[in-house]
C-alpha cells in the first residue's frame, strides 16, 4: 500500500462506520421529536446511507428503495411542469406520515422520516430541515488532493 493511499483511506470512514455515525445523527432526531418513529438517509442512487436504530435493517432497505423511486418520480414531475427542484414530499397515511426531504449538495440524496399518527408536522418539518443541512455537509466529502481523477487533482 502506498503512503498516498494510506493517507486517503484514513480520511474517509469505512462504509459501516459512516453508516453507524450517521445513524447516530438520525437517532438524535428520533430522540428530539416524539412524533418521529423512524428515519433513513438515502443516497441519490437509492442506497441506504443511514438508519435509526429502531427500524429493522430489511425494512430500512425497503424504505430506501421506495424513497429513491418517489424522489425520481417527483423530480420528473417537477421538471415536466416548470419546477426547479423538489423540496419535500409528504404522504399522509392512516397511522402516520412519510416525509421525504431532499438533501442538497454534491452528495444529494434524501432524508425520509416516518411519523406517528397526528404529528406536530411543523416541529417535525423544522427539525428535518435542520438535520438535512447537517447531512448535506456530512455527506459531502471534499475531493482528495493529488488523487488522479479527483476534482482537486485537476
């Protein structure tokens, strides 16, 4: 292993470590908002990035796939009818709501939150908006200097 490779790998957490770290951030939302049951962060390509501790891993993967599909559909709807970008999508269900909020930035993706029945949607929405800012920053890993093909190398 070259020293340049060792330096880069030390800067980027392993995927499992990153998922656990961001899961802890999502658990903070769950603990702060009594109306939030589960949350997942999903990459732009539909991969599960993080999940709250209380959601079954298989359910989290299924939710991530659903969120990716809904994000794609709503983006297409927005582009087709002169919208610039989807800000959020809300689905009202018997027993709760699903909120899907876009994560801006180079590591674009989505935050999906499942609520209890009759949530304080203003409080949940505000907390999600604040969390999305943090997730956008956390998911945006700066390009590594000196790595061929990276933006910093050019």
